[in-house]
C-alpha cells in the first residue's frame, strides 16, 4: 500500500471533532481572545426587545386547553387542530402540530390564487389598471363577496383587494376567468405551480376554498405559499396588510384580526365546517419575521386569540443570531501531501440561526471534518461542518468550505513528506 493510499484511507476514516466554545463562558472567551472567532455577532434581538417580548407574553390571551405541538424547546399546547410556525429568514420550524396532514384550507386557498395573479402581474401579462368582465358564474358565487356587478368590468387592483381584504369569492372567479378563460384552467395553473414552489400536500379544485372533494392543503404548505408571496412579490404584499376596502359603496374590513390590530402585516383567514376557523399571519419585529399558520379552531374569536398567543410566544422564545460571517475563518484542517500543511475552513455564507432565547448559556459549537484533507484542495470545496448542539434540540449542521486552494506536492515533495520533511506553512 502506498503512502498516498494510506493517507486517503486515513482521510476517509478519521474524523476530527473539535469544540470551539460552549456555554456563556465560552462565548465570552471567544469574544475577548480575538482571532478568527472574535467577529461572532450578537443576536439580532437586543435586551430591550427581550423585555418587551416578556411583557407581551404576559399581556397575551391566556392559554386555552389544547393538545401539545412539537417545538424545539418542548411540547406547547394549542387548541388548533393544525399549526405551524416558521422563521421567514432561516426557515427554522418553531412549532409543528400535524403540519403535513391534509386539511380543508378554506379561504387560505386564496393565497395560492393570489400567487398566480401576482406572477402574471410581475411578468407583464396582467396590469393593475386592467378591467376584467364579471360573468354570471362569478356574480352568483356563494360565500363571502366583494359584490362585483353583473355584466360590468372591474379593475384588477380592486379585484385583488376584494380577494385578500374582503375574501371575496366572486373576485377570485373574475380574476381566474379573466386570466385563464375559465376557473378550471386557472386551477390547472395552480396545481402545476404548486410543486414548483415546494407544496407537497396540496391539491386545488377551485380558486376560492369553497368545500370540494379532493381540495386540500397542509399547514406547512400554507406557510410555504406565504413565504413565497413575501419573498417573490414584495411589491404586491402590501395588499394583505390593508385594513379595509370600499367597493361599490360597500366598505368591508380585513377579516384577519391580527392585521386589524396591527399585530401582523398579512396574510389571510378562512373558515369552512370541514376546516374550522383558520389563519395565516406574518409579522416583522425588530428585523425578524415569523409566519404563523393555524386551522381547526372552534370560532373566529378563538382563532384570533390563538393566533395572537402563538405569535407572541414565537417572538418571546426565539431569536436570530449570526454565528459566523461569510468568509470568516472558523478553524484550520491539516492537509495531506499538499504544498501547505493546513487549509483554513471558512463559512461559505453568513451563518444565521434561529435559536431559543438564552441560547448562549446552553449551546455548544464544534467543528467536524475528515482529517487530514487530501490534496489537491480547491477553494470553496466542502470540508466538514459546524455542529451546533443544545439540550432538547437535534444537532444543527452547517457546511464549511476550504478557504484557499492547496496544490498537491510533486513527486519529490511527496518523497520528502514520506521522510518527514513536509512543506512549511
């Protein structure tokens, strides 16, 4: 067996796991010693916000009797039959209760309808000032309405406001027919787009959310649509945050009570007998955005109180922290048969994590990589990971990259290395 073969075997079989720091003392030491880890950033939330969050938690509605949802910090009761909370920036799941189970989404469906409409606007195939005709089918559509006039035409902007503020089923049908020629063809567009944006448990039979066999979404998918609406079409997201809309001399308020109270800037509510009362709400506080989805509550009042309670809980118990900046040197790994003895391991991008409040006192951060790294090394190649551990949480692994290229030694250099005369750093 040659020396290189032995080294390759060593590199694949031996792993190095080295602790960087853990607990509040470790974080303080890291910041005071300087060096590559001294740029560790503080969490985005400051002490003042933590106090405000705690105050908000005490002022929130009392916890109802429910069954537990899964969270990173232990079970948490909610009366919602389905629930899901996710951090917008990191994608961290803060709460999950039957979130991938199929459910009747009711008017939460309109978020997907809006996503298709916004896509048409963004590509120039539709204009906000464009007028679309009102068919008899649209005019006769049951359920919540914006009261479109039969035989007349309505501007797209008004129809969007009627759809997302007043939850107008008639507005949805006018938009669908105006864009695709029929509701059925528009629904086909929704079902075609759904897997493209990551919906795994959704199928649409209409654009309104009215009860229909084979029409379903999951709470997880509802949150995914919300994330795409906010990220893909920020220029239109404001429609979800408008508190009222006047059309045809009829003023209606936003059905999302959290929006009306200023606790959220979107998105939608829904209700059917099969799905109960549901809500998807998003809020941005101190630069941190959270999306809350609940469904299956017993009344509009319970929906509003539970939505507010879960939103307050999320902000009071979690915060985003920048652990390492892009390009920051985290550690050095030895290199076998390379022109340099070691290579820097760096963060490929800013490493921002959603962590429980007080994570500094309970977390442990280490690096884990195959050792030694076999030359040649190409800058940017994957070289192990940062591992973040905390009690009650599954380990979080974030990939590290080689910070520089290291060429393989030539024949003479490899011979010298076998004799113990390696290259200098």
